[in-house]
């Protein structure tokens, strides 16, 4: 089962990276917010059965794909930590750093694994990410730039958890007669 979960995580992350931009996918230096319920992956209700082994598996699988592309992982904590975000310090410029270390029961197993696995992690209050993966209904929308555009992935589940993905684009300003720069979409 863990091998299937790892494959689904890699597949979803690769597909997000490819589909996140109409022309060329995500670009080096951009940020991907990931919210993950290890309880949902295991087939339980969100927040009821945090699983450190699954949390580490999720972090390792997703972060390895993102690092290969020069992308930053932003790991969303659970509501017990006000959905704070764990990220590498070098990607935190301009964001408010908060003083917290997530644990599997307060922050979530995935966020705790990210804090333990990143080279120089910090917690920030919020972020405006360029794309995102929501694994298990964790509500990542508060951490995505405007305008969020849903993406349909071929990987619809990780374990028992539903997967929803989004990319962002600059807001389009103007009416029906406005012209838009296709390169930005």
C-alpha cells in the first residue's frame, strides 16, 4: 500500500508541475502549497488518526519532485496551528515568521515531516503560492495567489484521500473587448 501511495504522490506532483502553466509548467523558484491529511489517506476522517509514517512518505515523495525542478514546498499545517505554513527559510522573504514547531497531533504528520526534513525550515503565518495540491480536503485556498485555476489531474486519489490541484494566473482586468497577454496565462 505504501508503494502505491508514493507512486500516486509522485504522479500527482509531476502532473501538477507540467499542467500548472499553459506554456511551460511551473518555473524554478516558484512555490507549491501542499495540504495533506494522513488520516484521509489511510481511509479515516480528517484529523482523527495522524500517521507519522505516511506524513514522512508524503513529504519525501512530493519534495523530491519539487526539488528536482527548483521549486519550493510549502507544507500547510492543520487548523490547530491556524494553517501556518512550513517552508525553507530562503523562500520566506516577505512573509511573517511565526514561532511554532508542528507535531503529528498539532500541525499534522505531513507538516511535522516537512519541518524535520527541510534543510532550514521556518513556519510562516501565510503564503501566496503559485500552485497547490490538496490531499484529503485540507482547504489550501487561503494560501494560493489570486486567481486560482482548478486543474484536473489523472491522479484523483492518494490512498483513500481525494486530490485537488490548482495553478494560478495573473488577474485579467477589463471587459469583453480587452486584450490579454497569452504568455501570462
